C-alpha cells in the first residue's frame, strides 16, 4: 500500500526574542550575581593595584615582579581536584560541597581586600602583597567551585545562557573594579592635595570588599546542586587516580592530537593582556592622566563590547539548543569558483522526524542547487542526527563529507 502521507513540516526556528526569556530565569540571575563576585577580585590584585602602587611611588620593576600574584589563576588546576572532591568540616554537611567552598573563598577574598585597604604601600608593601596573594588564591578557588556549581545546577540546554550571564556579571564586576574603584578613590581625595592619598584608596578598597557581599548573599539563598555520587577510594593512590590522573587521561582520549592545540591556545591566548595590561596603568600614571580619565577610556568601552558579545553568543546558542534542536551548517562546493556556494542555514532537526522530511529540508531549507554543478557537500553538525540529511544529499547524487566540530 502506497503511503500518501505528506512529509512532516520542519519546525520553525525559535524566535530570537523568545530566547531572551531565559535570562530572566532564577538560574540565569543567580549566575549573573555569582559572575560579579568572580570578576571583582581580578583587577584589584593586578591592573588596579599597579595603578595604586605607581601612584604611591613604587618603581616599575617592583610592580612588574608583583604581577606574579596572578599566577594563582594560571595554576588553579593544581588544587582544583581538592576543591572538587574534598568536603569542608562543618560547612559541607550544612551547605553542601559547592556552596561551602564558595562561601569560604568569598569570605577570604573579602578579608584580603580589607587587608589591602588598610595597608599603605609606601610603608607596608610586604603585608599588602601578602593580602593580594590571599585574594588571588581565594579568587582562583572561587572560580573552581563556581564552574562546578554552574555545570551541576542546570541541564545542558541552559548552559549557554548561564555562561553568558556569568560573563555579563564578570565584566560588570571588572567595570566596577577597574573604573569604579578609580572613581571612588578620585572623589575621596582631599581637595588641594596631590599625589598618593592612602585614605582615598582605603575607602575605595573597602567598598570593593563590601561588594563581595553580592556573592555571599547569592550563595546563602541558592540551592545546592544535586550531589554527584562518588565511589569512596580505598587508598590515597586510588583517590589520586580518580581525582587527578583520570580527568587528564579523559581529556587526552577525547581530543587526541587536538589536545595539544587546545592547550597551546589556552597557554598563549591572554599573553598580550598579561604582558601589556599590568604595565599599562603605571604608564598612564607617568603620563599624567587622572583617575577619571583612565576609568572612562580604558575600563569601560572594551568591557562593554565583551558584554555585548557574550549576550549575543548566549542568545544564539539558546536558539539552536532549545526544544531538542541541533545546529547543522552545510556548505556546497563546486570545481567552478563562480558556481560555488556556502550555505550557513541553521537546519533545526528533531530525532523523531520522518525520513521524507530530511530530503525536503535538503532541497528547500539548505537551498542548495542540486545538480551537476555541485561536486560535494560538507556538513558539520553537533551529533549523529545529521546522517539522515547526508543520506538525503547522497540520494540525489551529491558527494558528502560529514564532520564534527572540534
């Protein structure tokens, strides 16, 4: 018997403004606040601190050496397995493993920033550096716990929006810790006096310490993610194998030779920021720029552009991931350059769609000229659901290359 049923009509892509609703959900708002707490300490121990030290008359070579406190962020992977696995006495049974680590790290950041506020670099540089090290170490620990909290507190379809919310909060905090602290210090300076003024910087850093209350309140009112059941280790060697060795082994097995490229990219990605950023503020001080000028020009515009990019990226990923949809990009290539065509259409597929609809999508939505002019089609998709589409192209006589994104 002939099947006279018509092909299933492809689902309409999710409208952009519908994806914006996810940013009003409690999980996104919570991650916005926690992102703010994560982004606040970074500049206060690096760029902003270098401005303060130079204004206090500390020489540039010393400032350059003090920037090594930022190594805490680069080597947080060393103690990440401990934060991931070890419970904290008293606090973990009360708050849970993720929230207890977040609370302890945020309190340590607050204490370290308060200590930096009270120390005058002209007379107590060593205690100031010790407090900065405490802030950097605690901040890196907070990053570890916060990454785990974000991943475990929502399912995969919300992760893009949570990451965008986190980045938004993070960058807002960088504006506050970069431009805001300079504005506060400038407005706290005594009228008629020039040069370094300890009381002005003290007030600014105390305000920054108090601002960590955003993270503390958020942790207090958040729900601990469902704990992941971990088999108890029989000895220390087995614990080290599961907590330290296994994650690295899994990374290399998953990515194979691409792992080298990923690690190389991570290693060099921010070299320009690290090398130039720490000495930029001392340069501005030497050039005679005021705190307000530096705050307005260097601490706002670039961060705003980063915020915009995070927001757009999160909306795009939500549009592609909601309702079980996947994103597929197809490109058609011809030996004749003038006849080549690249189609960046987003084909939204569902696993329960009947086969006939795939052929219709190949013809209609991809808008590929299915004739002898096309030599092959390259398809990139995020999971194995793209194979029926590849079969549809093959059925009409077009060679197909299927690949997955790195």
